[in-house]
């Protein structure tokens, strides 16, 4: 896998070369890992000596002698004779050393006695080694990355960029079929990764890296001329560099206080982890040791190197890049194979104890770049004694307004820096002046469109919705400006006059569906605080008003047009509660998906597209008038979510789906989700744009929104549970800057009536090393962007094509990373990966088995598949990853304790791996995917636990269920009771 290169001759190594066989004194990486070499078991540790210096064996460029710390292996020769002819001619001199040459005579490191190898034994440079015997090996985690190794340019294949997802690259068709979603084609055993090496070992004097030093490393002092910026700065001084980002020779930087150097091979092994592909221990049959697989039991872990390197960046929960190391060339992008882009959640909840500062430039106006319109941020620099400032995105020199002027101190910083949050924090909010308004700020507005047909009445949906809305009236944002209105419908449209002078609402029925009009338009949307009694009376009587309704028709299209006519003056949020397939008037739909012959063909994707263009046109009109739509769909029959969900997709809304809704089972889930939708802080009539530095640009956007121009996202209503993904591309062949900057700007109306601009700014380094891109990758952002691309692909291709393209890109990325290091370590039977991507394969499998992508017709209903796709397109990274890999927690041990302390609760609430062996037949478990709780009862659970939780009547029923299913499967999930998220 790691050495195939169809475009170049095979690399044939003569048997006379030193790497042809392992020396008899070679030691493996660890006692628990695979043994490299035929006689590795005869090893005997020797006293520590001076490690001869060497540099890692790389597949690109010259092959200098290697450095290692095993004193039992002599240092390699320093001269050699190149092989005549053959593929060796492509390597620059000096090539591999010959076994007939003398050992190196270079002096040892300072403080170490010279090392003399035995004259009778001359060995080749080893590919593995053992740490000093007095130090216990430790498992390797996130290693210190302080050396950027050159990308492989000799025997590493460079396949073209994959473009099975929509993108600018050429199409690529694999020569062999991609693995299936379960990866079962490779019967493999996964063993623990190579152990790391203790930090007590001597450290090598290494080249500077664009990333912060970690365990056992240091940051060299910056050279005086390293900064590309003016000598006088504001609040930000760019990170110093001694050379272009990327690879530097270890001899270019020395630190007088560092300890003696360690081996270069150690630095190489710390760049990745690995999983062995072999047979199960004690068996000749291949198998999978699932216990050694890495699992995200701690949930989503936000990247920290991004924040540590640039402490003035915004928090990652607002902006996450798929890799915080931006490639400097198109060639690096073509070898990246994973999505290159960002995930933005502009209104994410602030970290605990923090809040986004609100700044009001009353006298000066908002400070922005005159060329690119970037907002002032911590990375701008001030020059000319504080009279000018340079934009960090376009480098344009702007004048500082007189009211904003401040002198610079001796270090070039503004003297008022501590009083300027916009110059010290990556996330701020500016109060927008009147020039940012096309009309006065709108009040928060909630309009409810409720289906009252017979199926809705019988399910209990109307009663739950009315009770939930009534309970949230005091918590709606924007008091006392909030406005509310209602329309109900079956085969006719029902309007309600909520004027404050009335003691109870007046219902007006319109039956002309072809010529819709709005009676009393001024009294259908009224102020909540003024008409509070009328609203409460209406909500109390709504369930009984239609309890005897037997109408089975649904005039949803005309009702939607009526709601649009009422809301078009102000905008707001439209909440639709739909229980029946639209059957009357404009927008009526018909049953689809009954023809099973369509599935698996090129016409399958049509079922996931809206049938009637009416809904997409209505979504465009709603967005134009600042109306966001949330769909609540309830039905045990087909309701064409593919068409209805279009309203939410293009208005920045969300789809909530409750198949076969029954208030006794699903009522709590509906109450929770509706209450959160009504009470969470919402940004109204918003638009968002993300800017980036010179040489790069965002080319495509993915999520629920309407793209108003090439880069302006229209978001009529946005909240903390909405995220948006975008793909990045390079406009130039080669980036010459050392840092690129990103700025997200969200212009919106707050519920309090202020027009505000929320700004998030971040910086990222530009690198020349492909390995650094992989090491700084963010799995959460990659998976989030992957998922949006895959769901969009299902709208134009078969499900199988979407799954295969996802898997192929993951395989190609791991193969490309493997080519960087597999030759050095002869890891032919191992899959290697960087620490940052250790969960990528697991999440890739979870994506393939998720509802929008899994299987075919029999694996998920069409409505369920489409609803899940609309929902997951809008999820932030943390919620998406929890949905893909839910929590499994055992709680019966907690319930048996007489009293529970907070510490005990934390210890018990530990996530378990999602495998059958995690379930005990005597236990009680909670499965939490962020949208529901599923209670799992073991067959042998103590009766008193079941009785206390469910009551005596259900315990008897549960016993019957367990006896019925007990012989059928090892474990059964009892999902009669689903609990809403706490």
C-alpha cells in the first residue's frame, strides 16, 4: 500500500545493501510490538554509550547517515559507492552506505565518551531501536513535533486529487474497488501503537517549528530579522521564524542549553501511531482485536495547538479549520486528500466563565480596512507613531481616525491596549450604526402554522404543542417587543384575531384555496405582553377546538402562502407542525418511493429531491423577507420530507422528525426540543461572510442557508445550534506569506433590538511539509465537512457512490501519510496514522452507517433518511460527533448506593466502548446520542431497580419481553421508553 507507484519504476534493493536484512543485534521498538528482524529475540542490552549522530532516512533527497541511541549498534559509514545503473540513479549522492566501509569518525556529542564499535562486527543503520534500559517505555500519545520532515518525492506515489465529492479537482477512478463500510475485507489484528520515549532522555538540537513546543522540547529565540512586519506593532507580534515554514536541517539551529541529542529515528517514530495487521495472538486465523482500537470516549476534543500558537485567536468552538497548517502550494493540496476548509458556528455558546465583549464605537464608527473591509482585530499592526494601521488580510495601510488614535510605547504597542478588547480578543461584537440598517431592527417574532387534521388530533401532537408554547411564554427572548401569531389548517385555513381588546380570540375561516387572502392583517400578529391573556386562552382551548375533527385533508401549500403574507412585513421565525401529506391546493404532493425498482439505479437520488418547485421558490421568497422556517413533522405515513425540508434548508432552519408520533412516548422529546427552539437566543435578519488572506479563498459553502452572492450567506434566523462548513482553495500556485488570517463577520439583529456585528478572527501558519498538515489536522472539522459533502452527493448519486467516495478519500489520505514514513520503519504490515487522525477511520465507518448514508431501501425509510440529512447538515461539530459515536453509561451501580456524592456520580458516569462486551446482563445502561436517551435493561437486572424505575405493572411486562427475546440474541435494547435530554 505504501510503496505502490504505477507511474515510476519499482524500487529494487540489491541484497548487498545494508538494509537488505536486519542485523543480529537489532532491537524492536518495544517488547509488546511486532519484532523486526529474524534474530531480534537474542538481544542483550548493553550499557548506554554515546549515540552516533544521524538524520532520519527519508525517501526524498540525499540519504545521510542515521542517528540512533542504541549503543550496541555501531555507527554507519560516512562514505559509499553508488550502485551502477538501476533505480538507484534517481537518488542524489551520497546513496546508501556500503557494508565494506569503515565506521564514521565524527566526534561524539559533548559530554559523552567516544564510542568504538567492535572491529569484528560492522552493522547497517537500524530501522528500530530500544530506549535505554534504565528508563521504562511509556505509551506514545501526542508527541512533540519540532522537526518538519521533507515530503516524500522519490518513492511516494502522488495520485491526483480525489474529486468524487463536488470540487475543482479532476475525476479519479480507483483501479481497485474501495473497501466496504465495515472494513471487513481486511481481516486484521490491531495491536497497541509503538511506545513513545521518555522525556528524560537527552533532547536533540532541532529545527524551529511553526507549532508550539510540547513535552521535552523548547522554542529557540527568534532571529532579529525574522518578522515580515514593520518594526512598530500594535497588539500583535507575529511568531518569529528563522526560515520558511517547513523543513530545516537540524544543523541550522543550535541551543546552547540543550541536552545531548537523541536519535533521529526516535523523532520519526513520534510522528505517528500504528496498528498492526497480523493474526490474533495464539492463533493462525486472522482476526480483529477490537480492544486496542482507539475510541473517542472523551467526546470531541477541540484542537489546542491552534490556540496555544496564536493565543489571540477566537475559541475553536466558533471557527475550526480542518487543518491548522495551511499548505503553501497546490501540490501539497493535491496530496492532502482530506477536505481543506473550515466549520463556523458564529453564535456558539461561549466557554464557561467567558462572554463575547460588546463594543460601541459611538464617535469613530467601526474601524475597518478601506480596501478589503476587514474589521480591526488583534493581528493588525500600528505604524507611524500610531497614526496608521496595516490590515493583516490585505496589508493595506489605513489611517487611524483621530478619536481612535493612541500613542505607541517603546515596544510598538498601543498604550491603551488593555482598554481595547477588539485588539486583544479574537471574538468581539460591535454595535452597528444606522448605516448597517436598511430598516429599523425587527422585533422577535414567532408564528405558528399547525396542522389540525384528524391524524394530528389523534396523535396528541396538538395538545403537547399548545402546552409547551404556553409554558414558554415568559421565556421568549425580546420581552416586551416579542410578537406572536397563529394559523391552523386542514382542508381550510383558520386565522385568529388576537387583538388585546378581546377577551378571547376570534377565528376566521378561509376556504378559497386558489385565491388566498388575509383577513384583518393588522390583528393577526400582536404584541405578546399586550395580548398575554388572549394567547393563554387560545392555547388552553386549542386541543379541544378540534378534538372531534375528522378531516383528513391538508391544504399546507395555501396555509404556507397565508403565513408568508402575514409575516412579510416584519420577518421572523415560522414554526410548522405538519402531520399529513399536503393534498389540496398549491404545493400538493403525491406518494413517491413505492417503486422498488428505482432504488440502486441512477434515478434513486430523485426521491431525495423536492418534487414540486413550489417549495424551493417559497423558500427563496421567505429568505428575501427575513423569515426562517423550522419544520416539525409527525406521521406514520409518507409525508415527503424531501420537499417540505427544502423550506428549512434554504431559510437557515432545521427539521425535527417524529415518525409515528404518540404523545405518551415521544411527548417529552417534543417538549424539550420545542422549548429550546423557542427560548434559545436567536439572531434575526442576519447575513454572514468569511474573509481570508491573500492567495486563498473559500469556493463552496455547505449547510442550511441561502447564498445571496458568491460569499454572502443569508440567515433569517440563526442560533447557537447552527453551523456552516466551507471549502478552501489556493488562488496562487505558491503562497509566499508565513501566516494566513480568517475573519468571520455576522451582521444580525439581537433580540434586545440592537443591530450588531459579531466578529471572529483566527490565524494559521503556512507550511511546506505535508506531514505537518496531517499532524495538525482536526478530525472533528474534517468529519463535519465530510458529512456535508456526502449528504449533498446523495442528492445527485446513489447512496453507494456517496459511501464509496467517502471511504476512498480516507484510504487515500492514510496511504499518502503512510508513504511519508513506511520506508524508514519497514512497516509493511502496519497501518500508520498521526495522533490527530486516530479516530478518522472510526468516524468514517460511523458516517457510512448513519441514517442518511447507510444501506438501501430496506435500511431506512425515505422520510427518515431525508430528515436526518437536513438535521445533520446544520449540526455543530460537537453534536455531530456525539450523534455518530453516542455515549453508553452504566447506571445501576449508582442507583444501588444509599447516598450519592457528586464525585461518585462523576466516577460512575464514564463512557463505555460501543461493543457488546460492554453490556452486562445484570446492568442498567443509558445510551445517549444527543437527541434521545435509550434505557437498556439487562436480562438479569435486579427486580427492585426495574420496579423503582418503571413500576410493578411494567416489570411484569418487561419479564415477558425478556423471556421472548432472550434466546434470540445475546443482548436486546428495550426502547419502549425514550427520555429527552436533560
